[in-house]
């Protein structure tokens, strides 16, 4: 302790203290108007005040930033949840619109063919390798679909179910050569056989064989299903005649038909699960007998 009181640091401290005390006494005796005293005191205290203010501002800003960041995180989380909820609502709304459109189309078919039992379906995939001849729908065995059931739209016949799984089915379109449909020329009543053709399918067209040579079939005539064999209902629209030619050495006529329902672009379809005159066994029905 004695060493401290004898040290240079103590002597400096004591001298500064005496000066400050003297200045304060002078200020007191002079009525507190000593500008010199105030100036000296200000010079000594001001740096300390500035440092204190700086430190205070730093911690205030730091705590304010932390509080603001926490608030922003809370608001961001709330906004993300709102956005997720809105997206879910949009998905549900779009789904409802699609379902409503499907039922409207099904109702349109039902008005024209009241004897048909219908099930709406949606196209969920297409095979790039056979884009014109097949697609997959979102209905299957659990929905009551069976093989060889007609698939239609309000515009007309699209194809038939050929491979039915639990929840999906493959539809082979009328552009595929394996699908053959007995048809009637609406204007003339002549019978024929519509089927896919490899050369015509790429153009979205069908071939119609075995029209009688004296048929009055002409360009623009409407082709409908004949309803033979109980596989396709009668009077489903198929297409419009585009061209008529002779075949088999002039014995019969051959026509090119454009489907009224484009199998390559349809998104919503309707499966005909039952109708008046439907065959009770179509699981192995050959296409040519339809």
C-alpha cells in the first residue's frame, strides 16, 4: 500500500483531483459562472459521455435488430403458411373446375343418349411412341370399368378400354388399326366398317371399308356407330366423310373419315359402362365384330 501512495500514478491522480476540487470550489464561490471551470470539466467529462452514448447506442441497435429479425421471421413463417394455404385452395378450385367440366360433358352425352350409364374420366398420360393410338385414364377396376367399354366425348367416339388395372385403364383409340367399328352413314343408311390405318392415323384420319358400290355416301356425310354385336351403342357420332374412292375392283367403296372427337388431344373423356343392348360377354370380343 505504501508503495502505491509513493508511486507516480498516485501522484498524478492526486494532482488531477486537487485541480478538479479547486476548480469546483472556485466555481462555487463565483456563483457557478466560471466559464473556465465549466470548460475544463467539460473537456474531462465529454469523452466519457461520448463513449457511454456510443456503447448505449450500440447495444440499443443490436437488441433492436435482434427483435426486428425475430419479428420478420415470425411474419415470414406466417406468410409462407398463407401462401401454402392459398396454393392448396387454388389446387382444390382447379380440381373442382375440372370435375364440373367433366360432369357438364357427361350430362351433354346423357341428354343425347339417356340409356347410357356413364363414368367421367381424365387422361393422365400418353405413350410418345403411339401418341395417336392409346392413352391412359384415371379410372379402373375399382371404379367399375371393364375391358372393351366405349370411351366417348360430347363430340363423338374416341376409342375403347383395352387394358384395365386397379385404378387406371388404357384406352385404345379409333385411330389404331386394331379397333374396328361397324358404322352407318347417317344420310344414306349404308353400312360399313371403320378402322384405323397406319398411313392415315398420322393425319388423324380413319378408313371406312365395305361400303356398297351403289352407296350415295358423299363428302361431309356424318358417320355413326351401327350398334352391332353389343359392344358399341348405336348412333354414337364417329366422324365426317372426307373422301370417297372405289376398292376391290369397283365392287365396294372406300371412304376416308375425320373423327369428330380428336383422340390425340382429348383431356376429359367419358366411359360408357352400360347401355341398352350391351353384350353380356365382351372380354374376348374380337374388334372386327363390333
